[in-house]
């Protein structure tokens, strides 16, 4: 086979992989009715959020603010297809922190909570679950 044929075959294979990867990208959507932290101490405001990931990095983008927060998990999780996708928050006193992202039949993540003072850290967290919807990324 000539080198130009190999180039065409290689290019076709690369395009097929890129197309498959693009098709697999899923955007998760949530309406979070309270302020929260995710991946940092920065407070995110209540509202709509779009959530995607590339490998172990999660991107949480405010639909209104258009600001994106990067969140690095402390652990990767796997959910069964029967579990609906959701965000799990740990709320103490007035601050809620993103604790987990669960994708139905996909890889999810567990996140570390921000450092708290001793009194706050000893208080039992209230667990709040926010459902996610999923759509293919455009």
C-alpha cells in the first residue's frame, strides 16, 4: 500500500475516534435551590448548573453566571443503571458542599469537603439530594 493510502486510513481512524468521543460526551443538568461550594471555598449561587467531566476533572458551570468551577474528586465511583443521576450535598449550619456526583451507569465522583472549624466539623451533616437530567453535549 502506498503512503498516501496509509495516511487516508489513519485520518479516517482518527476521525472515527474523535466522532465517538464527541458522541459520548454527556452534559448533566441540575437546578440547585441553595448556595453551595464545589471543589473550592468559593460560594456558588442557587440556580441552574451544567456538569461535565473529562477524565477525573469535573466542570460545574453556572447557567446564569457562565462561570465554571473545576472540581477534582478524592475518589471515582461507579453507579448502576438503576440509580438515577444525582448530586449529593453535605449541609452543615448555613454551608452546603458538593459531596458526590452520581451518573446512572457511569463513573461518578466523591469530593472532599472544605476545611471547617472544630465546632462546625463536629456537627452532623444534613444530606441533600438534587436530581440530575442528562443530555448529549452540543
